């Protein structure tokens, strides 16, 4: 009994102990070990390759935390044999819950990035707008610094120089200008100071203020030349070629042309002379401008012409050294008549220095010739002043040639008729 039942009882006892310790059921007696199929073998090899790749990835990243290796997929035969997982093994999840190797690596990378971010937080990059604003502010600061340096070293007034004609004291000129050391060179009112100098210092005909870097201001002075004097309301005014009043006095200034037959308005030194009659004022300024042109060429008409009579605008008269009366006639081409008379009076081939008489220039615009009548004193012209006196001779042109009566000069200049007359129209009215 014991011999027959001994082994069976021992086996039964072992199975009971194994079942109790492992929590699994014993295999039935009819179960027999079977070889795995080809599909099962392929799945097993695939699981081994996955495990191998996971091990390689863990070795490549030494900082990654080591994960516990999951048990390989149990074989079908053992599952079938036991009916449930062996001791220490988890139930394998379904196919929908499996994680692929690349998904596991991405999740591991995200976890590592999160750990790094917690360890050392990264700064958010600056936006494009903020970078542009920062660049603009930096450039503006650099430009301001450079401008301040240039303005401080180069554009501060350090020297003021006065050059040209010395007719006033330098201190008087600087006092009117008001330039000080340390002023900004670009902000000084140059044009305003030029007008102020010409107005407050009458004998300055032109003032020119220029800037020179670094820190130099140049003031160039051009003196005014007195040309004539005239009387109005008991006051004598000294006037230059531009018509500006230079000074006033109780009597005429010696050596200057005296203008008679006019009534000047009350003006102050530095102002432009104005006459009561606007038409006479225009003729006066035109004659002054013509004499100023001769003065710029080195001539001295103001010292040679002694008197000018503007009482009759159709019979303008000018006296040369109180011995030759120049009759201009009307107010046509006054500068042309003045230059012709000056050439005849100063050239050695013209009127001799010892001669006196009347030089008639009233026909000059049309006939291109003038007539000189010798005689003592200053003869009075006939009414209208258009007909030369008996015995009058043509005077030579400034080049020395004596044109025939009514002929044009050799230089080919055409005659210019007076206003309202054309060529071929007689100068005297037809009486029948």
C-alpha cells in the first residue's frame, strides 16, 4: 500500500506545496510540452530586439535614469501550461496599450528636458521689435554723444575777426554784433547783424559775416563813398551812390556834388534818401547809380562834377568843374549820356582843360553825337533845350572819333529813339 501510494502521495504533496507558494495551478496530467510555432518564435525574437535597442539607448545617454527592464514576453507554451502568469510576472497589456521604442525615447527625452528646465530655467528670447528698438536707442545715444563732442570742440565761437575798410573802431562793430566767446557758431544771426551794421553805422556800405570752423567768425567791412549832398528844411544830407544818407550837417560838404531843385524828405543817417517828388527821386537814384559805377572803375565823378539841377526833368543839367554845362535833355538813357560826357571831358582828345561852354547831349540817343559850344560861363539853354546853338561843333566820341551829323559811330551801334518817337519822325512839329 505504501509502495504503491508513496510516489503518488509525494508528487501530490509537491504539487500542493508549489501551488501554495507560487499561486499557480499545477498542469493537468494530459498537458504535454509542445514546440512553439513560427509566429511565436518571430514574436519572441522581436521582443529580444526591442530589449536590445532599449539597452543601447540607455548606454548612449548616461544621464538618463536607469529603468527597470521589463520581463520578456512569456512563451505561449508556458502560458498555456500554467494558465496564468508565473510568480513575479505581470500580465502583459493588450496590443492597444503597447509602447513603441521611438515613443518611449521621446517620452524619456521630454522627461529629461523637464528635469533640465527645473534645474536651470531658460530665458525667453527677445522679440524682433524689442531688438530693433534697442538698436535705434543705441545709435541715437552714439549720435548725441558725437554731436555734443563736435559742438563743444568745433562749433563754439573762440575768435572774432574784423577785416576790410577800417572806418569804425573794432569795439564799436563788435558791440553791435554782440558775438561772445562760447556762442554756437551755427546759431549766430549773421544776416540780421549785417543789416544792423549797415543801418547803425552809415559809412558801412556792405558788411559780410562768414563762419569758419573751428570757432572763427569773420566780419568784412566795405566802406561807403560819399557822392553828393543836398539841402532840405535847412539840413544838408550827405548821400552815397546807393542813395543812403551817410550824415547830416548845417552846410554842404566840400568836394562833393551838390544837387539842387529837389525837396528831400526828413530822413536819418542810415536810411535811403527819398524826395517829395517820386519821379525826381527815380531820376536822382539812376544818376547816383551811374556815378557809382564810374567810381567802382577808379574814376572820381563826385569830385569833378560840382552841381546837378533836377528842377526840370526835360532839361536835366550837370556842371563839370563849374566850367562846362552838360545838358542831358530828358530822362532817357541817363547812364549812356553820363558816360559819353565823362569820356569827352576827361580824354585828351575831347574838350580841353582850359575850355568852357555847353555840351549838349540831348540828341545823343538818336543821332549818336553831342555838340559842344565854347564860351564863357554857363549859357542858358533855349526853351525846350533841343536845338544846338549857333557855332556848336560835334564833340568826339570817347574813342576819339568825331561822327558826322546824324551818322552812327564806327562801332556800329544803332541809334535808340526817344520814347514816343520812331526813326524818320522829325524832331520839330510840321507847320505847313
